[in-house]
């Protein structure tokens, strides 16, 4: 996110405004970007309907880049590509859990 502060970032999250994965990481494969964008779609009908569907698409996409992909490899790739985003999401969740003042 390019938000200037936490309030702005929370608003961006709520309004589903975020840069595409390839803007943040140009080396991100297009197939992985498409999967991420589908997972983050504003319209719930456009998202994966369950984790299994997302896993299946990830495995197909990763097979193109690494025929010996395992679940461990997938986890390592996702962590490497999105570790900072995961940390930001955890911070957002902590803020959302705080009682309103």
C-alpha cells in the first residue's frame, strides 16, 4: 500500500484499493498475480469459493515454473513474495481488534 498513514491504509483495505502484485514485485509471475487478484477481488462471487480451489490453481501455476513444486516450496515462495504484506495485514488485524475509543 502507498498509504501515508494507518487510517488511510485501513480505508484502502476497506475500499479494496491496492497495487497489483507485479507493481510491487515485477518478477512475480503473471499466473501468480492473477491468482492473487482473484483472491482479493472486491466481489465475493469473483473470489475463490474455497481454499482448495485456490490451492489447485496455485499448484497448476507453480507447475509451469517449477515442475517439482511441493507444498513446502509453495509456502516458501509465498513467504518470500509476500512476507512484508503479511506483516502489514497482521498489523491491520490488530488495529481492527482494538476497541473503539
